[in-house]
């Protein structure tokens, strides 16, 4: 890769960063960090300078220190976690957001940022075909989006039970029961903890072999419990890509006057393609949805969306008001109505720009391509002896293990060895996980650059590495 000393002579740190950005992705051939933690601490460390240094030196030193510790998240060979590749146009818009230095908390503080965000949120609801009058909180990611949706849920189900949380808080509130799958994502459990829920408030319902909540068990448990209820469903299981039965869950929510929230960090984008839209049937009946922009939409970090059908419940849970935060009837979107940040980055610029760069067809084609790539990889591997694919490949996710017929412990060991073998040349980045008691290799196909040719290469590599290891 190019280093700071390769740059054209300049004293403008912005020019240096721009010159480096033009070459970084093309030259990032090793997707793994090459520096140890000790080396990174040494490179970034030392005493704080007594006097300030030139921007040229600071940026040069930053690139030199950081480059050996960078992960190739933006590269087509990155398959480990569900992370988009940061669309270049969105990155450019994000630079401008920093240059313009807008605090997008309230309209009067940043009218352009507010309006870009307002328009982008409208496009979001249109592309995802969710209620057009829903409110959208633009936040850091799906974890905070889930927090926002569940905060609205908590306040609303208590309001229905006759408790005003804004006046009486949680101390005297009737207990709420939250129903989740035993396979629910850890971010949901974190959001619930932040909102004051403990393990005794949460009913964990069995999941099937794909990670979908078992509706009959859920219905049984809901019938046994009285009081306010919240349900959390999943669109796009983090390992299998599976989707819950949203129609059945919506029926239960209506029967019990419960709030249905859908954790759809990446699965919600299946609605953008006619090929995968049927996977989300009934999802529009939910009360709230949380999804990421820096996953399938390829917006640069950080970007998340909390979408809430009941705009008033959303605003009651999130609104930040003060006499100096003035507003007039002619003002546009004020973001503090929908998320818990008063000082916040002008994320709307990069969201708007990425949507414009992709267009509706671009989003749809990207989702379809990644799902086709997942199916292609499954097809290429399904006849390879000992390669076991554990999920129904319905979206962009695969989970596999490598079995020599010598028992579970040996299979787990061989799967870990395959992880090391596939990562050895630095051209791919993959990681294992433990799912349903077994070690599995996860493949998440979500980088905008990844196409069938990359999958052909990966399949051949898996086949060859496994041939060498299994003997």
C-alpha cells in the first residue's frame, strides 16, 4: 500500500487525505491487520507534543500508524460480519458533512442537513414500502435504532395500561413482559437492559433450526401472562438469514394489545427487491422496525434507522425540548423529536447521496446480486464431501462446518482450521461463531463490489483448503 511519504508535496491536510483516499481501496490487498497490539500502541503512543504540529505531519503520522491495523471492511473479500463497503459517493458526502461542520440536532441549527435527512427518510420508507406517515429516527446503527423503537414500545404499552412514564417514571409502573426468541440478537438484549428491563422481565421463546421463533410456544406463553407486553421479531437472522412469521406474530400482537418490534438490521432491505420481498410478508403490520444503513445500503459508518408507525409514541419517548431550542411553524425536520442526540452528526448528507448514487434499481439489484451470490456459493459447495451447510440459503448468509465423520469435537476443530487456512493469504476475511452448540464458519455477502466472480474464487479456495485439511 502507499504510505504517507508517497504523497505529492502539499501542506493542506485535506489534500493529503483526498490523495490517500484515491488509492487506499485499490491497494488494500491484505484484509487482515499486520501489526500487533503492542506495535499499534507504540505507533500511536508517546507523549502528547508540547506544541501543535503541522496538519501535514499529523495526517502523515496518522496514516503511517493506522494502516497496519486496518481491516479490509471495504473490500469484496470481506465476508465475516454483515458490514457494507461504504459507497464512495456516500463517503465523499460524509467528508462534506465534516467540512461543513453542521450540528443536525434541530432544524434552525442546520437547515440543509435537516432537509437532506427529511428527504432521505421519505425515500427510505418508499424503498422499503413501509407506512409513508411513519416517523424515522436517524441514529448510529441498529443497536440504537432498536433502543429507540423499544423505548417507544415501553412508553406506549404503559400508557395503554394507564401509566404515564413521563410523570411517574418506572418506579411504580406495572411490569412489562418482553417476548423474544432464544436466538434473538445480543443488541436487543442490550437495548432492553438500557431501558430498565431485567432477565425476569424477559420471556425467551424457543427457536427452530433456522433461528425463527416458534409461534405456538410464543402463543402459549403469552396466554399465561397478563399485563403490558412487547414482542421482538427478527427479519434476517444474523447466522441463517431467516425471517419470522410476521403475519402470525402480528395476529398475536393484536390479540394481546402488544407492541410488535422487528429487529431488521439487514433483513428489512429484502423488501427492496421483488425477488426477496416475499420473505418479509406481513412485516408492515409491526409497530416499529430497526435497521442499518451501513449494512446493505452501503452508507459509511455510522448510520441506523428507527422507524415507528405511531409518530406520537415515538416523539413522546424521544423528544428533547428547551426554551432555547426554538422552532417556528415554518421550520422543517427537527431530529431531536426522534432520537436521543442533541449534538449529532449531519448523517443525512451521506444517506441522501448514497440513495441518489444507487437509485431504486441500484438498491434492488444489489440485494438480488448478494442473494444470488449466496445461492451460488451454496450450489458450488453442496456436493463437496464433508462441507455441511446448516441454513436454508434464503438471503445473503451461509453458515457451514467441515465434517470428517469423526464426531462433533473433530468437526469443530476442523472448522477452526478452515478459518485459519482461508484467512492465511490475507485475501479473504472470515470468522467462525458458535451456533446451536457447534462451531460454524459464517459467510456474509454484503459488499457492493462482491459479485459472482468473487464467489467462484471463494468456492474454489474452500474446496482446495478442505481437500488439503481433511486427509
